[in-house]
C-alpha cells in the first residue's frame, strides 16, 4: 500500500480508500456485519487507513459497524459518545478515553478512537457538551468550552461519567485505563486525573494546564505543548499542581513528563 500526505494536515493516508456505503443491509442490499468485518480486516491488513463513512450510509448502520455511538448520562444531561473496538478481542483489553477539542465530539476524536481500536484497545470518545451540542463556529466553541473551563467540577463530573461507561464495558480491563485529550480535551484529561480518578495515566496534547481547584491526581501524566517556550502556557501552575498531588516533574524536549510517586 502506498501513502500520500493529506493536504496540509501532516497525515499520511493510503492511496486506496475504503468506502462503507454498503456496510449494512438496511437499504435491502449491502453486506452483513460479519462480511463487513472481513472486508475491513482485509483492508487494514493491506495497510489501509483511509475510510469513507457518513451518518446517512445505510441509515447510520455503516458507522455503527465501524464504531458504535453510545448514549449515557450525567444527571439529567444526555451525552453521546463514540465507542470503537475490535469485536474479535478475546478476554479483557486495556482501554483509552479520548476527549474532544473545543468544537465537541467530531470526526477527529472518532478517528483517534478508531486508531486506538486498531492497536487493540477499547476506545471511547467522550461527549462533554451533551448530545447534539456541536459548535459550528469558533465563537460558539469558545462560549461552550468556557462553561466548563469556568466550572471545573462540572467538567470533572462529565469526564468521570465517560470513564464509568468505559470501565463497565464487558471487553474492558478496569485495571488498565487511561485518558488522552486534545486542546480543550487535554485540559479535560488533566482535570479527570486531578479528580482522583482510578486509572493508570492521562495525556494532554496542547491543553490548558492551570486549574482553580485542588489537585488529587494519583496517576502518571504526560503533558505535551508546543508552546512550552513561547510564554503561552504557565508551567509554574502545572508544577504547583503536581507538587500538591504528590507527583514529580521532569522536563523533556517539547513536553513535561510527570510520574506518580
């Protein structure tokens, strides 16, 4: 399989794209779930990593086969996450929680979940904002993200609700859980760790580092931020947090690596 760069994204995608319009039999034709799995596995085995899918293919069945949308709740708030896993898994598998950016659960977070599933993890792309809440502009995204940045207890509660869904999945090993997040999601991953959640570790990619609430993190943390030397982030605030939570910090190029004591 040959690969090419996808525009300016920096991503290498296979020249051959797998179309999933015929995944599912809801339209009276198409492939069964078992046949879809064979097609998908053959494509992945050949090195394919570029999948065409849409929520109206076979009335949504195509996306359900590639991944599963999962409704869950935080109190009265209905949330809709995205679960990805290889249903050929035998026994319990490690699991990773994926937190979205400021525009809500989108194709990027789902793709990361799918990639983790390809590596043998059960992956759950969480929904912090709520079912159907998907900001379409930077202004809307800033307003929505600001609600949770200003209320970290609410953010922690939403994150823990997603962790509970992942922990309870029958294929998941509850002793091997971790969380990752991007931008707004990076802040969310850190706040989940600071809440004292029972998991192995959390990774933040260019997320907000400071927090207005006490830290109780007892997991390993990895924080990556390209703005490390630009003054855009306050590593002093992070250092204070990690000291309070009983962890130690050591620097590396482009990141801070934090190990639980």
